[in-house]
């Protein structure tokens, strides 16, 4: 099982972020006049569901499961932003 945070499954985290983000977007409903609501929601969904894909790397999974995570705080291999850069 992939984790997003200690003891929290990544899939659950992504679903929760999506549900909260979609709710916020639907309340806002302004500033997107040039796009259809469907297109905006789809882009938002894609963004929210992929925002932490870097956490699926073996480096991050090792880090998040590590008992002594302080010793790895500056380990650039655990960063999740690297994979995110490819998506954007």
C-alpha cells in the first residue's frame, strides 16, 4: 500500500483532496467564463488527483516509512515535486 503521510493511504488522500477541491471550485464558480463548467472541473480533477503522484516513488515510500525520518530530511530523492514537473 502506498502512503501519502504516515499511516495514511495515498489513494485515500488523493480522493479526499479531490472531493474538497471540487467542492471549493463549485462554490466559487467565477472567473471561468471562457470555459465550460465541465472543462474546468475536469482540469481541476486532473490537477487534484495527480498533485502527489511523486509520493508513489520508492524513495518517498521508504522515507515515509522510515522510523528516523529526520536523518533523511534533505534527501532530494524523496521529493515528490520532480515527478510533478513532468505532469505540468
